[in-house]
């Protein structure tokens, strides 16, 4: 099984990602945590963890890691420090440690942040992180969901490089999309947007997938 470092494992979406990986026959999650008191929730699930703060040196967190999901977020408080520079640190660590795939949770609107009516600073940070990943030489998938909601998983989405419309999507379906994108034959070096839709997540990802890197 491939070990997957989850940056943002204690967040609302991150916890769902860890749960999915923990149930997977292909992947084993390693949760990046910042506080001692966060250990217990993962130990209760028999999930491995590693201490790492995105505002500090995190080079030690990549030991024996095969792939990465970046799902961390500052919640709007430290967007440059966490959403941009923190993401860049994880990319740098992935480069140094020959990580096989990097799956980035981005945001719809990150392609043109200057056109946004709100969250401009956040979208600029996500844009800069995405560009950094694209230029890294790593194999990557960048997933840009619409507005996140806490509905149950539908396992169906609408997906396109550019949807040209706004919409919502459940964190559960975002987590499903991110974990499925870890596979070697899925959405390599692709960036796409997702919202609620009628297409099975696996079928939607097939439209972005080739067997080569």
C-alpha cells in the first residue's frame, strides 16, 4: 500500500479524506497534525500521524511517503502563510523526496483571482500555489471545487477544465474526488473544476485520465 501524507488532515474535508484512505485497499493515510491533542482522534482509528506545522519546517514529514494530498487551509486568517507558502513548502518537500503524485485541493476562481468579487486574497494565494505546483516537475492533479457544503456524499459530480458557472459541492464528494485522483492512471498533470452533478465521480475522472505521466 502506498503511504499518503495528508496536509490539512484535521480540517473538515481533511478528516473525510483520511477516513476514505483508511478504508482503501490501495492507500494508507499519514495525517499531518500540529498539536499533541490531535493525536488521539487518529490513534483511535489506527491512523499514523506526523507532527508538522505549515508555518515551520516540515521537511521531516515526508519519510517513507509515496504521495501527497494538500487539503490544508487557514480559514481566511493566514492565507499567504498557509494557503500559499505552506503549500509551496509541501511541494518543495515532495520534490526533494521524489513523491510520485501530488493532489492539490484548490478552489474555483483560482485561475483568475483578480476577477473575483470576494475572497480575492485567498484566491490569489491558491492561484500562486497552483502555479508553483504546475511548474514543479511533479506529477499532479489540481482539483477546484465550487462552494463547499456539508451534505452527504452523492458520488456524482459535474467536471470540466472550466465549467463557466458557479455551484456547490459536498465536502464528501470533494474528498472522494481527491482520493481517487491519487491513482497513477488518473488525471495526471490535470487541473479541473467540480460541482454537484449527475456523473459518477469515477466516470467523470475518466474524462481527464491517461495512463502516462
